[in-house]
């Protein structure tokens, strides 16, 4: 998968890491992602781990 912008990355993370993010474009940050941290510490740690794994797989 080619990732050219935050929307592509957000979609990749959703389908690969099962973590939902939002493009920062709606908030004036065109090159950023937004994360909600309104979850338990345990769930946040799991999500961060899944994101790290997904990024490592994408980079090869």
C-alpha cells in the first residue's frame, strides 16, 4: 500500500492495526493524525503496540 497523506495512513492503521485515527486536516493540521486517548491505559498500550507493529510491517 502506498501512503501519500494522513488519510492514507489513517486507513492503513484502521485496516492493519485496527486502530481508528482522524486526519488532522479538519483541524488545520494537514500533515497530522489525531488520536483519542479517552480509553484505559491498558487499551492505549495495546493500540500503541499495534500501531508500532503495523508501521514496522509497512516499512518492511
